[in-house]
C-alpha cells in the first residue's frame, strides 16, 4: 500500500500571510518522504488559493518518489501540466468557491473533454488517474477513455454515509477487474483509515488534511521550545 501525502495545506498556512516564504511546501514534501511517503500530491486550483505553479515546478525537480497533481479540466491548467510533466495527474471536478473537492468527476457529462485530456497527458508520458465516485458506470467510462487508474472518493465514507464502505469495496473490485490501478482518498484520518486501507485492490491512498493537522500537533512543543530558547538567549545578546 502506497501513501501519497497531500501537502496543499502547508501552502494554505503560507498563503494565510500571503507573500511570506514559509512554510515552504517543498520542504514539507522532502520531510514527508523522509517519513515514508511514497508520493507527494498537490492540487493546482483554478483560484491558486494554496499551491502555485512555482511550487509544482520545484517539486518536480526535487521529489524523489513521485509527484501527483490533482487538476480540473481547465485548459490553462492542462497546458501547464503538459509543460511541467508531473509523474501522475489526477483529474478532479472543481466548483468555484468549493471548500474542498466535493465528489468524483461525473464522466457521464464530460466524457469527451476528459478523453481529450487523458490522450494529451498520456502522449507526454504522464500517468492519469480519474477521481470517481464508487460507481461501476463511471469506472467503466474511465477505463474506456484510457485512464491508468481511478481514485475512489472516500469522502462520503468519511462523513459516515451508511453503506459507503461496501460501495467502495465493490467499486475497488470492479475497477481492478477492468485492469485499472485503484487508488483512494479524501477525508481519511487516523481513526477511519484502517477499513479502507484493508481493501486489497486499493494500492494507494492520498491523504492530506489530517496529516498536516497532526504535523502541527506533534511539532508544536518543539516549535515553541525553539522560540522560547531564542527569547531567553536574547537577554544575553550584546546590543
Ligand atoms: N484525493 C483528492 C482527489 C482530493 O481532491 C483530496 C483533497 O485535495 C484528497 C485526496 C485529500 O483529501 P484530504 O485532504 O481530506 O485528506
């Protein structure tokens, strides 16, 4: 089982003070790899509210595992991806103003547009995942248009929707039987991940918010101690 660590919210903290150079998402990516991440994931949103093009360009240079960029079918973003060539692109829907991705890409509505994007990305040697609901009809379309993998939305499971774990299990089995690589993600945290991680067909989970949130907690004591030591040292500082 591979763990893709989504570092978007490191950039969210940076952008909360727009213009400051920290925290640096690239540094977080390297630390995540030191901790065992098998891949680094970022979402280039149309409003560029956290991750920017420059982050992705540097990540592509320095990430030692693989770089996965979540992106909508927006033409400008697709052009950028063709240029920077991350290892994977995960096609997701995007509604302006949404707090986070709200569901899988509805391929029944955008099949042709998605097919063109998949063709162009694959021509450049980029592997393509499509973020989908656990729905056989959508997964069949993903296979038909040439995706390498599907990422099954675990968001509704995370919200506690009854029957959703079974739907994810069935969808994972179906996708694998179609020859698709099966990934999962959204809303997973330390208390709900195990049932999903135990689904045998799922080979990769992409997890972001809960890991960044936990990193703040496990790092707080040290961060305060470092600042406190500076304050104490300042008393001895010779003006
Ligand atoms: N997978 C996809 C397709 C996503 O859009 C996101 C959120 O950017 C994630 C996984 C990670 O979700 P979370 O931050 O809730 O772990």
